[in-house]
């Protein structure tokens, strides 16, 4: 295992990235582990060439291709889905399809022990990033992927910084609670923060090309197959960027936040996560027969029945297999659905009250009696302090 030196294939979807691609390539060139190839899919719908409001993106993509073609000292393969006549046609388009096309091309060429590193062009990383991934898989022989820690870079522009900090606080608070209750799906799905062996990619049948959120479904699919590493020695640093290239994710969240609408990203009461933990604790007993659980009303309202576990009892003959199947059934998507459903059932405290209650219950020594102010009145510096506190808490869980 000490001779483990896989080839690294970087899978990069790119749309409207001419302003970022040069710094991205510099990060590649600076890697201490130089056994790699970049496979990038430059993409957009073909009909954008005939839409005046989209023409600038087509030209931007052309600049990206021209730049990458000028780079001679690293191995780059360009999949051109943006030049006139080559772009997406019909309903199959978007970042999910671009990421899939790059990964499928890699899977055709690479060896099973080689690594696919999923990145975005507006993300930077240290010279030791690739080496750190090699070390992560050497240390966790049975792992089938790594969900890489992330940290959004601030811009110095107040609106952008407030928006990305608010969104990152939401993401980290959510994941800390998932870690706290022992959810198998305690990861943050960011397309630029995933790495996996080619063998894992093939084993799950590849990535499902959703137009948005493909990284979420990809990680969920991987987690159902095996263990995911939640910690790595190096982070990635995605850009804070107002962007509507996808339907949801960082860019759209920042746009909504700039307009004052954070309703899709609430800070849920930590008690809702405790209710899910109670369900997890019931799985072993459910193997014997139906018992009341903390989520029965949700199952009945959403799926028309309380005992959604009976088919699993019939199909899985051991308690261990049954419990695993329960976690597969109540997966990351169902977790989101429950939290949203639960959130509508009672009058809500503000986000600030919920996060202060959580911190004072579990991390009283980390916060003052006053706690944190409302997001509307909190300074960027204070928001960054809260973000960094959550980073510290999250990393403690991830390092366990």
C-alpha cells in the first residue's frame, strides 16, 4: 500500500468561467503530486448562440477553450459542448450532464485504482491538495469516496460576504446536527469537494445527471454503497459568487439572500434533528414489529401509511441488514423532506434564536451569554466569527 500512486483525473464542468480558469490552472500547476490529467467539459445549450442575452456566455466559453488550448505543460482534454453546433440540444443539459460527461470519459480511460477529483473552475486549493487525497485513501483502505472540507473565500464586498457567510452558516449548522445525531448522510454536497476511486464510480453506475444538485444525489448514492471519508488534510476554497447558472446551490442562495429571502435555508430547531435521532434509535426494535416512532405523522401524511418498514422486514432477514435498509430508505433526501415538513407545523423562532439555543445547550463555553445578534444587524466580522466557530465544531466531529 505504500506504493499507492494512482493517476488523478480532474473532472471539471465549466460554464462562463473565463475569469476564473487561469487561477484554477495555476493551482493545478502548483501541485506537488503531478501525476494528473484535467478532463473538462465546456458547456452551454447550443441555442444560446442565437439568444442576445446569452451570447456573452458563449463568447466567455470560447475564451475558456482558447486559454486551455494554449496551456502546453499539463495534460488537458477538452470536451467541447459549447461551440456553435456542439452545445446541448433538447432537455439534457446543465452542470450535471457536464460533470457526468467528464467523469464517463475518465472512467473509459482510467484504471480502477485511479482517482476522480471533482472540482469547479471557481475553486482554489493548496499545492498539497492532490497529495492529501492520496494520503486520505491510503489511511482509509475501505473508503469509497471523500467529502472534502470546504471554506468559502470572502470577497471584501459586503453584500457578497454577508450572503456567503449566511449560507455557509446554514450549511454548517445543518451538517453539525446531522453529525451529532449519527446520520449516515452527514456531509455537505459541494461539487468541487468530492473525490473517489474510479472503481467506486463504476460500482454505483456513475453520476446521475440532474440539472442541479447532482452532487447531492451523487454523494447519497455513494454513501449507500460504502463509507465516505469526512475529513481531509487540505480544504478546497470555492468562490463566493452571485450566479444563476444552476437552479439551486451557492449562487442562487446568494442571490435570494441579497434580496432578503432566506426562507429556503432556515436554521431548524435542533429538536427536529433529535426527533430523527429517536427514529434511528427505533430501527432495531422495528425489526421485530411495528412500534410508534417520532415520525409516524410524517410518514402517514406524506406516504399514506405509518408502517413503511413492513416491506423491509419481509426482504431483510437479519437485524443488521434491516437497520441498514432503514437508513437507505430514510436517506438524505427524506431527511430534508421531514425537516421542511416539520418546519411548517408550528410557529417558528427566528434563525438567530434557534442557533443561539443550540450553541448554549451544547457549546455554552464557546459563546457569551448574549449570544449572536440577528443576521440583519450582525456585522460581516461577527458573521465570520460565527462561521469559524461552526467550522471548529464541525471539524471536531469529522475528526472522530
